[in-house]
């Protein structure tokens, strides 16, 4: 039996806007992922597991022709609603996308019909992630781009937090109940680290770039420090760690992998 939640509405996802390091991570992950799809006039881009559709709309606002593919009826309806509202309001810089209900492992599109396919913050929710990457590579034209943005559960922040909790437990003060940020949420099927990301992606794409995004997210002392520091200082510190993460994806909070569909020649 396939275990999926078609009524998913993201209400259980980590709330953004609560801490500076969360804001920074989510904004930066979006910025890097969308830029890697190279949106622009005439580009055909597929957003796999498009959720509420905010990324599809942002890509469309940059002139691309965008399809958001998403299995959840609730999230697809939400995306349509937001899109229609923006159109009705004549929102400046607004673009429109096409919404399709579809599973990532059987994308309802012809082969090689997109210039780029991206999947942000979703592949660890898939029950068949490798099939999904294979499908993304299939629907992207040769030389086009496959972009995956994935949370790293072996980030330096996860490792430090695990170590901190182990010390606290050893000292007889175990952390409170509830999921720790280094624990994989119940709705994830895969716990990714950079090696696993590379291994799965490289079966279907020739990787051009593996980019780390943000460092330190969710590690208590760092989250509190960024909250207390003056805004400008906190932003510079977050940017400095982000620049470090970019070059050291194994330490980063999120990793963005960018590649081209493998051809029979490159696979040989
Ligand atoms: C955390 S949300 C991410 C949504 C969006 N990409 C974003 O960044 O906001 C994960 C999404 O994956 C979708 N999903 C789960 N399993 C899927 C599957 N097998 N194929 C396609 N989408 C799936 C869910 O419906 C949900 O919209």
C-alpha cells in the first residue's frame, strides 16, 4: 500500500519567520534553488512537488513558462487560488503558472520537454526518490538542468546538537520531549546526507555543482545568538557562514545539487 498524505497542507512544517537563522535559511535556499533553474523569458521550467506554488509563481514572475506538479489536492487548490488572486489584483511582477496534479515518480510529461526541473525541500518526502530523480532527468532536454534542494541531516548543526544533547543526558539533564531538529520528521522517507544525495543524483544526472546553503541552523546557542545580535551583525555572521557552507556542503544545512541529464555517452 502506498502511504502518502494527499491532504497535506504544510501546517506541521517548521514555521518560518520565527527566528533569524530560520528566515535566512529558507530565503537563501529559495534564492539559490530558483537561480540554479535559470528562469527567464522563453525558459520552460518544471517545479516538482510544488506545494503551495510560491516558487512556481516566483519563476513565472521572471518570465519563465512554469508548470507546478503536485499530488496533493489541497495544496494544488491553494496554489490555484493564490495565482488567481494575484492575477485578479494585477499584482506587479506577477507571473502565472500551470498547475498539474502528478506524482514525482511518474511525471505526466513527454521526455525532454523542459529546460529545467527543480525539486525543493520535498525529495525526502517521496517514497520513491530515485524514480523521481530519474523522471526529472527524463523530462529535461539534453543539456538542461535538474536542480535538487535537500536538507542535510549530517550538517554541522545537527552533529553539534546531537553532541550537546548526549552531554546533557550524560549529566542527568536530558533534553525535553519532542522531536529534535536533527531527527527526521515522521513524514520523511529518507534521511539524507551529502554522500547519499550525490549517489542518488549521479545515477541520473552529471553533476555540475553541489552547493551548500547556510550553516548552524537550529543549533540552540547559534539560534539564540543570531536573535540577540544587532540585525546587521547577525546578517553578516549568517552570510559569512553561508559562504563557508557554499564551499563545504557536507557541513551545510541544505544542499543544492545541479546537473544535466545523463546521456548514454556520459553514463558509459
Ligand atoms: C515540504 S513540501 C515542499 C513543497 C515546495 N517544494 C516548497 O518548497 O514549498 C513537500 C511536498 O512534497 C509533496 N509530495 C509528497 N510525496 C510526493 C510524491 N511522491 N510525489 C510528488 N510530490 C510529493 C507533498 O504533497 C508536498 O507538497
